[in-house]
C-alpha cells in the first residue's frame, strides 16, 4: 500500500522525536513512499532553520528516496476543493489531495487530519 507521511511526521523522524520510530516504519519502505513536493518545502525550511543547510539537504535527499509528486493544476484544484470542504490549511490540503490521488494512507500527527478517510493519525507525544 502506498504511504504519504505528513510534514509533521517527517520532522518528527528527522529530530528523533518520541514517535520517530513509528514514522520510520513508513519512511524506510521507499518503494511505497509517496512524497508531496510541498512536504519537501515544509521540511527543508524547518530543518534549515533549526539545523542548517547541510542537514536540510540531507533531509531532502532522504525524502527524494520516495516518489516525489509535484503539484500540478489538477492536484491544485483537488486540493482547493478538499481544503474548502474540510477546512484544511493550504499545505495540508495539498498533502491530503496527494495521498488520495495516490491511493495512499496518510501517516500524521497533525490533528487537522484526525478522523479523515485513509489517515493513520497518532497524537503528538512530548519527550519525557
């Protein structure tokens, strides 16, 4: 089954947060991994700010091991429709539209996705 990991999951994985291993299960199987291009943007920007350019480049390289899906016109329109109907923020609507279009399960800890179809949600835990 195809899997999309939300930006929050990628960040959790890269910072070795409490649920890094859980997200790692999806990330390590690159053959089924679908990566929305907007997730690359969000994660690269986060890692760049927190850890610098070299770590951000390494994060992007890891993400590119999956199949990166660019935002085209059709996906943009579908994301806009989903965003409007589900009240999702822009990046979340693109990520969710990519997951649905790819017939993928979306792994996330972002509560905006909780309860949606084809979503595997895990509430964010904080390090002890």
